[in-house]
C-alpha cells in the first residue's frame, strides 16, 4: 500500500469483549484507494492485513500469531471491506467497524 492511503481510525461497535478489545487496541486504520486492501495497526506494533479483491482473493493475515493481531485474527468469523468501512465479525457475535475519514481519503 502507498503512503497516501493512511486514514484516521474511527470505530463504532456493538458492546462486547472482542469488539471492545479490537477497538481499544487499534492505533491506525489504513486502506487503499480502491478499498480492496486494508491494514489495522495495533498498540503492540503488530498489524492485521486484509485483502478482498474477488471471492477467491479474500483473506485476513496477522503479522505474527503471538500478538494482538494474531488474537484478533483467530477470533474473526468474517470481515467486510468496502468504501463504507472495514467491519469485523467475531465468533462470539460481536462486531466492530472502522471508517476512513472523508478528509483523509485520496482525491476527496
């Protein structure tokens, strides 16, 4: 991803332990201009990368397993990445959303 893709972290979530943990642990949300690749950076320096270009090109990967990113990734049931938001759905039913602020989007 290029440096122009950085955006502020803004989150909204339903109440729950995993949603709270993810929201409170994220320092930066990064998304590319096409909204097909994203990255969440966490307080411990780890990151979780997301790719969603097609049905057969969809994954989430942590920078390392024994980190906050690894914990969040193992707890994920599903994610949604589009121009509106990055939404994480957890195994326990919690969810959290991250938004790129309009002012920080390329060409806005």
